[in-house]
C-alpha cells in the first residue's frame, strides 16, 4: 500500500511538495517529472518496491529502461535499479552477491 507521507519524508525533505503534487506527477504525462520522481523514490525511499507502484506498469517499465545510472553513487544506483527490474519484470539478477549458489 502506498504511503505518500513516507515518500515525502524519505525523498523530499529538501523540497516543499504535497501529496497531491506527487500524485499529479505520477498520474500526469510529463516524462521528465516522472523520471525525477522515479529517481528520488528509487534512490532514497526506504521501501522502494512498495512505493514504485505509484507508477503504472507501462510507465515503470519505461522509466527503468530509460534510467541512466549516475557516476556518483553508481554502484548503489545500479543495485537498486537491477533489483527493481528483477522484482517488477523478472529481468536477470546482475548482482553477484545476491545470486543463489547452485
């Protein structure tokens, strides 16, 4: 279940946003704003798998495919992105430490 207050607390302490702003971005058509919200949730949220459901499946797939892992904090961002791909879309797990040993 989505907790908009958690999203605000985890991701937007440095900005003045309200719950309706987050809903408007997630449900809107501005891909740049959605990408910004997606990156904030992916990298800063304490429950990213739960809160990434704010996006439709189509939007989430597009956002994950278009997300560019930054150089700063790149390992962390790569891991979060890959875990979201595995969780939502059954993509291959690329993080060796998390793979099952057969």
